[in-house]
């Protein structure tokens, strides 16, 4: 099952994560899109909750993990050996058996993933459970050199005690905060405070949903470490020409710094 697509029409979609201070693509998040054979494109917000409720998210998550890891070595050859791939693990997936051949740990071990190459994104829902098995899984991931990111930070019941107790490596500021950055100084101050707090705890910060150059500039001024969103583009392995264009875009920051950010023609070709 780990090697089979769990739903017809499910496709990987890879979101670039850029170092805001160098302009280089250094990470990517493995996402999914569903191109339903009858209903057409369906947004993740419309099917992830159903997949979690039915338990199908366990097979979907494992499949996304294997797809991402299968491409990792090729990406590291193209972009650099320090390139990281980030994969989401839902609270429901933490309820699946953590041992055995189909577990995340076994999938990762079979592929000999280089230390420091994988980031696992979790939500506050996973932390709210606080059961021993969840904590044990996270500890084992980190012991194996896998980093942990807290997704959608600021939208739920965020607790500083979680960040310290679990030794979180990254927080991802929710896109709702990023969209508000140009509305006024209070929104900028709130985002800056989140970044400062994270840095004080030695946690790096990724801004989600960056869509404009102005948003990027505000985040750079606030000291944010990384950004992702439509402004930086996606890699789509299943769209032929678009995939080739995006690979070319990925190579540019390695030699041209932040010019890739201002090349609107190249960027628009990468956005889905």
C-alpha cells in the first residue's frame, strides 16, 4: 500500500521554501492536490478532514512521504546536499502503529534518509493529545536527525511550554498573519513579536502564504528566516513543461541571489 496511490487523481505538489536572507531555495514542503476524475480539482481543505475522519489519511500520508523521499536524492543533487523536504503528519496518523514495516520510521529507515534532510510538520492538534506515544514518536524522529516544525502557528491553542518541552525546530506562521501584514503597523508588530519570541527560544521561523514582494520585504525586515507561498512558486512533477520551468527557476537562486524573487515572468510560470 505504501507504494500505491491511495486515491485516483491524488498528485504531489511541492511548495518551495526560500531563505529570505539569501534568496536561495533551501527546502520544500510536500503537499497534495486532488484532481477528481469527475468533479475536477478539489482543494485540500475540502478533503483532508474527510480523509482524517475515515482513516484514509494514514495511507495518503504514507504515500506522500514515500513520494517525497524517493525524489529527495535527485533534488539534493540539483539544489545542494543541504536541501530539506518537509512532510505533514496529521494527528490521526500518530494514532497508527508506530512500529512495523508500514510505519513512518520503517519507511524512512528503508530509504537511508541522510541526517538533517527531512522535516516533519505537525499541528497543534498533535500536541494537544500529549499522550506518551506521540511524544515518543517525536523524540525518536529527532534522535534520528529529523527536524520538527509546528504548522499554522498562532491559529490554535499555542503554548510556549510545547515549544520548550518538545524542542521544536521551526514554527510556521499561519498565512492569515502574512495576509494582514500590509493592513497596518499593529499586524506587523504582532508578526515581529512572534519572530522575536521564536528566536529567543532558538527556533527558526517560516512564513506561510507569502504572495507579494511587499510581504516578503516586511518579513525580511522583521528578521524572518524563511518564506513559502505563491510568490516563490511550486514544483509540479506531473505537468511536463511546468516542471522543467520550475527546475530552472530552482537553479537560478544558487547563482543570482534574490534576482529570482524579482523575475516576475519566471515566477508566474512556476505558480500553479
